C-alpha cells in the first residue's frame, strides 16, 4: 500500500513540475512579446499583455502552493528519479531565462523613460535664471 501512495505522489510531483515548466514557457513567450511591444511603443498592447501575464502569475502562485504542499520525493524508481531531476533542471533554466528577459525589459523601459524625459525637456519651456546672474545690473544715468 505504501508503494502505491508513493507512486501517486511521484506522479503528482512530476505532473506539477511539468505544469510549472509549461507555465514558465508561457511567461517567457509573454515576456518576449512585452519586450517587442516596449520597443514598438505600443501602450495598448502592453496593457493587454500585462493582463494576460497577471493571470499567468496567478496560475503560477496556485501551482507553487500545490507544489509546496506536496513533498518533492526522490523516487524509488531510477527512471522516475531521472525524470524528476531533468524536470527540475528545466524549470531552473526557464526561471533563469525569464529573469534575463525581465532584466532586459527593465533596461529598455529605463532607456525609454530617459528618452521621453529628454524629449519633454526639448518641448517644455525652461526657466533659466543662470543667464540673469551673468549680465551686469542695469544702471541708470542720474545726470540727465
């Protein structure tokens, strides 16, 4: 009976790890699309992709809760153990890829904001009081 319970937990763990990998694939695709939209300056598209991404993050939270509730067993079966190790490695690699893409997107957004601030500076009037201090004060001739 114990073997059967362990087998069910192993299968469940494999299923959850596989689901986590699929969800991370979706987040990676979404992150790449978000980068493309940032470069294109498509604010409406960004709003839509962020909503989609938020739903995926909610699904990820749910999956992580389920994974945290179940102990990740090292399977008695060497083949199942290899599958678990492979899935864990794939998940770790996908997380690293997602982090890299998100860091790149943050840099793109920072550059975009810098460009917008620069352009606004070109169009908005500047109060430049530094010129006033360089000119000598106006002197009136009192002799007249």
